[in-house]
C-alpha cells in the first residue's frame, strides 16, 4: 500500500544541507589541475585523518540513507530501500568530493567517500529494519491518529524546528534573523545607485534589547511552532501535549547548542529570568490557544511571524553573540556552520508559506 510521506522532501532537504556543509563557505573556486578520478586513486588511509572525521563522515550520511530508505518503504518498495540509499548516497558523496577539488580550503578524500557511502547504506538498512520490525507501520498509525490527513509539509517543519534551533541565535528561539547578514551585501550591491537610500536603518542605529523585549521575543519564538502544531492536530488535549513537548525540545536543544559553544558546564547560562519567563509565557499562551479552530491558529501564526521577524531583524548583535559565531565558524563545527545557519534563517519563512498555503487551500483537512 502506497502512502504519502514526509521522507521524500526531508531527504531532498537533507541532501541540500549536505551540499552546503560540503562546499561551505563557497569561496576560492579555482582549477588546481586535478582530475576527479584522482580521488579514487589516493592511497588508504590518507595522511591526515582523525576519529572525529571518521565518525562525522559516517554519521553525516546516516540520516540521508535513513530518509531515502524510509521513503522507499512508504512507497511500497521496501526491497530496494538499502540499494537506493547506498547508490544515491554514494553518488552525492562522489559529487561533493569532486567539487571539493576546486576548493583549496577543502581536502577531498576517498576515505570520506567510503565512509559517506557506508553511512548512507547503514541508514537505509536501519530504515528497512524498522520496517521489518513493524516500526514504520506503528508510526503511520500514530501519525494518522494525531495528524489525520494534514499536509506532510507541516509535519516536516515541526520535525526540523529543533534542528534549526541548534545553530546559535541572537535571541533564544529567535529564528529568521537574516537582515544583519543581508544588509551589508545589499549596501555593497546598491552603492553609488539611487536605490542606496531606500535601505532601512541598520542595527547600529537600533537600541539595546531590554529584558522585557527578550521575554516577548522568546515567548513568540516558542508560540510559533506550537501554533503550527495546532494547525496539524485536531484534538485539544493532544495540542496541549505537543506544545509541552515542543517547549521541552526547545530547552534541551538550546542547552545543547550552548554546551557545544562554551562547554557542558555553561550549558544553562542562556536560561536567564527573561528567557525563562518568556518560555513560560509562550507555553501558557499556546495552551490557551489550543482551544481555537485551526484556521484561527493559522491567522495568529501569520501575524505573529510577521511581527517576530520584523522585530528580530532589528535586534542589535551583542559581542557575546559575535564570539559564539566565531567559535562555530573556526571550530570543528565549520562543516555544519552553513547547514545550521541556513536552516535557522529559512525555517520561519517556510512556516509562513505553509500557513498561507494551508489557509488558501479550497479543500480543508478538518
């Protein structure tokens, strides 16, 4: 039996994130006089490698293989799940290693190719084993019970939200702050043109962020995914439970992000009184709004997101946040820097598009 699945779009998105991680920061392209088959003829093992590189190359492709295998299982082709995951994962890795030949800052390796290929095959095998053990069918039953026939795009957005939080933000849970990075580029492109004066004021002219503003922004950042959940779940009690789970995920991922930046002993420094009150306020409002019709939740989501994105993109960047970004850029997170940044940037805008499309759909789910 064929099922609509979020696994296909999630696999495509994850493949795009692998491209970002493999080619980031997309600078310094030049022909180094090497042919693509030079990767395949390198001696094994390479001269420089670490345990982190081995584990990271395997682990980085396991989710891709799992999503591809799961998509095949959900499409009724479970027998080809492992093969497809292995072939597509290997082809993607070979393409990335070949393109890295033109990036002097990256070091392509046949060991990376083998490890990526093994990770994709392992992910596909895990998806097939999950299907063989009945886990996929149980997930299908759970999804039908909780989300009914709601759009797969909304479920995928909910699953991606915790991952988007992993990259540091200027304000906790404040996704979509793209203007501080976009403004300098626009100023450069529009310099000496009549349109230069059209640009709004930059964050240099903005005021400092007050504890009250922090509390409101954090509350709104938590409320947004909760309202998205309200659009997908019909039962009021399940909406409330989902909101609590999203709040718990927000706390856990934010602590993990801080621990990765400053060490485990500093994992909770971000949870000051304004942030904690904002979390409680956002969760409280989400529990109250769980009683409303999903269309009302969608309208509130759209209005709240527009207000939140406007506010966050005028928040001044603190020196501590700049230091955090420097740690991610220059540390061992450099391969995941572009991945997490783009996901954190784009998630709110994808939620805007989804909510607007759901509201304008003629055939409604509930």
